[in-house]
C-alpha cells in the first residue's frame, strides 16, 4: 500500500509542477513583450535609432548606431529577450566554411556574453539572451558586455575576420 501511495504522490508531482510552471510563466511572457517599449526608450537614450516591428503578433526592435558597436535586433523569446547581431560573409568567407567555423569557435572561446553562429547563408550571427523581464541595470550590464565582446574580439581577430566578414 505504501508503494502505491508513493507512486501516486510522484504522479501528482509530475502533473502539478509543469502546470504551476506554466501558470507562473504566463505573466512573465506577457511582461517581456510589454518591455519592448521600455527597451526602445533605453536604447534611444544610448544613441541607437530603433524601429519597432511586429511579426506573428510579437513586437521586436531593430536598432542601429553609427558607433563601433553592433546594430541590434531584440525580440521577446522564452520569457526573456534574444539580442542578435549579424555580419555578412565576404565571398571568401562563404567559400571557406571550415575557416569560418574555426574563427567562430575561437570567438566563442573568447566571448563573455555573446555566442556566435554561422547561418544557412554562410553569414555570422552574434547572440546573447537576457532572461526575465527588463530591469535597467541588468540589461545595461548585458548590453555593455555584449558590445565589449564585439569590439574586443574584432580587435583581437581583425585580420582573420576581415577576410571572412564584411566588417
């Protein structure tokens, strides 16, 4: 009888925990989508020119700057925000898949906040994930580290990246 009771309790835990997680995540997802306007204000203050876009009922931002820091694409995703940046590959970079992947591996090994990928077109993307709802200082810290990653890594790998990417 006690084995049955333990199995019953385990079964209830398996059902209840995901349901509670979904109930708690619902408001978090709604808040992150409403935070796009606040992030837009924050980035505008920092000198970015942002354009709000709506795809599949989700708002996102595409933000550009003239500085040496990356242009950004920010979208709500999985209870937080995905921050992305793209660089087009040069003709040589598209042909040299192995060299591009090796360079990306070196960037990932040296990066702090960012992660680098090669997309299906052969271009490079740089991403970071900001979990949860917008909080000014935490977002500033991530954005600063993300931008510092790019500036530092381009400087350290400039010759190699200059052949593979349109910097």
